[in-house]
C-alpha cells in the first residue's frame, strides 16, 4: 500500500508594522508666492529634500481655486520625490502623471467598495507581557557621511561626531557629544519643546518641529562652539552653551 509523503510545512508568515518618515507639502494661495518660498528652501537646503519621500496635500490649493494641472507641473519641475497625495479624490488626478499615486485619505466607504468583510481577530488568550516603551536612543559611535539615525519615539544621544552628509532625526531632543557637521532634525513628536545640543556647532541644517534653518542664517561666531538650538515664537534661535 503506497505511503503518501507528508506535505511540507508552510512557513509561518510574520507581519510586522513599520513606520517611515516622509515630508508633507501643502501648497496654499497665493501659489506664486508659495512656490517662490519653496524654491528658496530648495536653494538653501537642497540636500534636505534629496530622495526624501513627500506627500502632497492639495486640499487648500483646490479650495482656493488652484488649477491642479499647473500645480502638478510646477511640483514635478522641481524634481521632488512624491509618493502620495491627500486632500482630493483619485478621480481628480485622472489624466495627470499622479493618477497612479495612492490617496491617503481615510473614508468609511473605501471598505465597502472592495466588497469584502471585516474579520474580527480574537484577543490573544495569552497576551505577551507588556514591555516598557523605549523613549530614548543612545548611539555610542560616530555617525558618518551618508548615514541616517531616525528615532521618532523620543530623544537621541550621539557620543561622537555627526559628519557632513549624515543626519539625525528625533521625536524629541538631540544631544551630540561631539561635532555636529551634518543635519539635526528634532521635535517630530515633542514639537517646539525639543532642543538640539552639541559640543561643536557647524551644522548643514538644523530643524525643530518642521522649522529649519541653514548656515546662511546664523552667525559664524557659533562655529565650533558648544551650542543649543531651540524654537521660540516660530523662529530658531542658536545660543552658546557656557
């Protein structure tokens, strides 16, 4: 009597969540002035936008009567890496090069359109023990050119220099025990309360809560000095540390 070989066991799928940082641009009227401001930012901090995924929110521009085809053409001409749109329906993008981009809006009818049913997944009868949330990240080595350190959940501390061409991105504050020659972007979650500290200041770009600045805007007197950067009244202030 023939013996059937046992069917090979299928591998267990592991589905994990992961978050990625992207920039959001929202054109607003007057559009000519908005694009002029964008061009100035691209000129001052071109490396900040290189290969950064960007989501375009067109709600305000559309409500103000902006012509979609002109807005699309103007953004494309600047070579931005646009991955998605929000603020309008996918039908309104028909005929443009953005027609295939996902619409990030959350709409209840989206679930009904696919004709599927929501499946309730029962709670795990043996839930895993809770693990305290990690609210800080310590990097005890230099951050070299081309490297990115991204930690959205809290503060980042770097023991060593941050080289030109490197970047550190934090949900809270950034502490650098060394020279800051690259980019430091703080306050993704802490907002205006975040700060940037370093032993030797010489950044390519600093940003807190979406407000950023480049060397053209600050005094050379801060170069190679211990300094802190903070956001006050919507303006970045750099001050020496005693």
